């Protein structure tokens, strides 16, 4: 039976390419976006497989209503893809409270609400998949990406617990951690940038790299989308799927550094119990 997908941020980037890959596989996709007209070409080409839905995932009530509507009309949601997002660059000291809250609404609270909305039907059917579009920045961070990574760290922490909770109901959770892919994430018209204090040279370097990197990223979103679908179809779907040579290398290097930090202090940190 063909699957029914609900994909947020479906108008561009990974949302668009995952939608196209699912359609090519014969599935039905409800593509949610703040600008659903950007999907008009796909809807016209595949009227029986693609539906565009206007949705701002930060509007929790609307997100819940959207899930209820899709379930009422299609009977099920087999795959939820929490993809809507944007980049943010700024030093921790430069990033204001409202900037942080807005980013968490988009990358964490919105996806959390959608997960809560789709799970009852998935549990009842004892099948389904939740794809959380994170980033290599969900495993590690660096100057200028503190706010962005904070939201992705939070999403990954919740998703790891979620995977443990829903496995008994046959529901899969896949955390996708791309490196630099040629999407609109670094589009300077969409990337939020905190006020530059001029105090942090490393953050300045990051700002420059983001501004210059748009359109030159090495990763192919279409190949990434194909791999996401393959991971979902695998007998053992991984919890985490780093993507791209740079993403895989960065995550593995970070894990090596974590292990080095732990083992360097292991003897002393283990000896912190009563009686040691």
C-alpha cells in the first residue's frame, strides 16, 4: 500500500526533495509550507499524489488541526517529516531572548506538537515513521551556531527518548543530520543574523563562511532524500543518519573528541562515589 506523508517546509530544500522522492516512489504527500503556492508545479504534475497545505508550524493549534484534517481525509499518516527550519548565526552573547524563543518554536516546539498529534493514530495502527530533520549541528557546535545547535540538540534529545518509547508500537524514528547541502538554508535572505557586536572573531568567520557558502555546498539534496527513503525501508532503520562526507566526518571527529575527554578523566570521575 502506498504511504501517506506529511512533510513540513515542503516548498524548498530537503522538504521539496523528500516530497519529490516520495512521489517518485508512488506515495501521496501532503506538503505543508508557509507559501504553499511554491508547490503548484508539483501539484499540477501529480494531482493525485501531491497536496499543498498552508501551515506555519509555530502555530501549534493550526499544526494540530492540520494533522486532524489529513487523518480525516486520508485515514492515516504513515510518515511525518519535521523539516521546516532556517539558519541562525550569532554569538551566544549577541543572541537575544526573543531570537532564541522564535528559533525553538520553529525547530522544537512545532515539531513536538506535530509528533504528539500524529502518534495516537500511529500507535493504533502499530506502524509509522517520524523523520526529524536535524543537522550535524545537532551533534556538535561551533562559534556562531550556538542558538541553532541548541534547538537541534533539544530535538535530538527528545527524539532519542521518543524512539525508545514508540518502538514497541512499531513506529520508527529517524534523526537526519546533514552537513552542507545545496539547499536554501544559507540563503542570506532567509538566514537570521544577530546584531554583530564585533567582539568575537570566530563568529565573524562563521558569518563570512555562511554568506559565501550559499550555492556552493557540496551535498546533493536529491541523493540525500533517496537515502532517507532507503533508511526508512531498511530492516533496521538507524536512529541517526549523518549525511554528506563533511557531515559524517564532523560527527565522527566530535565523537572521538567526546571519548578522549571522557577517558582522560575517567579514573577520577569514576571515583566520585561514597566510599571512594
